[in-house]
């Protein structure tokens, strides 16, 4: 009986780790696709000092820091599954700024829905320390011209980093995603960083978000459009 139990545990562990490696066309999972308009994005939760404005002429959402900003985050209205792809086009309106994306943001203690206090002013520490867990993807680092990377929070733990330095661009077509423990980021159709969470199963489902941080007191802005979320 003991040997049979060991075999079952071993097999279940292999099934979990190998499931992340199965190609999408062999997984037979039903995917749901959500296409979000600028008006849809404007209904997400804005955290920090800034604004989210619909630009009807450009068919885009302008996400902009306000005066004395410590960074702003636009957080999805609901949580998404552990198999999720988040794609969008983004155009920084100035070079000197940092653009991040969060996946699977949730509460460390309850392992459930993330709640943000109205008093939070936008500091990055809220997202990288304490009770918040998430995967953080970086693709525009105007301060440092650094490499795109993927980190796990809390703790800013390294998951993957691009071998190439990406200089600031006028616009990016970005895809970030996870399939269980497997994580990746694509820029203009090219996979620039990918890796796996070492923890069994990875983080639980959670909310998605955009984050901007400008130089000094802020005033960094980006235009965002063509947002598509696929899960399942």
C-alpha cells in the first residue's frame, strides 16, 4: 500500500509539471477571449495619482501620472485564471519612464481577491512587498535602458531576463502570459524572456494591471489600445 501511495504521488507530481509543457493545440482547453475597448479599460481601478482618459480620435486609453506621483497602476476589475495571455499595443509619450505589467495579483494571506486601500499613493513597494503577490513583467525601462525581465512578488524574485537590451521605442506590441508555472514576454512578436516559477503550481489566479512610473515627481504617460485577454 505504501509503495502504491508513493507511485501515485510521483505520478501526480509529474502530471502537474508536464502539463505546463503541453502545446495549446493538444490541451483541449476551451479558451475565452476578451477584447477590451478604451472605454472598458477606463472602468478598471486606477491606483495612485493620475488619470485614465479615453482618446476617441486615436481609439486608445491615455494613462497618465499626476503631479507628485509615485507611480500609477490600472488594475483589472476581476481576477483571471492561471492560464492567461495579456496582449496590447502601448506607446510611451516620453522616453524617461518605466512601464510594467502585472499578472496574477492577489493577497498573500487569503490567497484571494486583492484589495487596494483608497489611501495608497502608488508606491511600488505595495506591489513588491508585504501582502501582495504577482508576476511583474518589464518591457520599457527608459531610466536605465535595461533588459526586459520577469519577476515574482513579493520579493522581486528573478524568473527570467532578456539577453538583449531594448532601447526605447515609439510603440510596442506586447504579449505577456502564463500557463501554470510557465511565464513569457513577447515584444513585436518575438519572445524576449521566458522562464518558470519554481514553486509547485505557481501563484493562484489574480488580477491584471498596467503600471507606469516617470522620472522624479512623475508626469509619465502612455497610450494603450488593442487590448486582448485570453484565458482558459
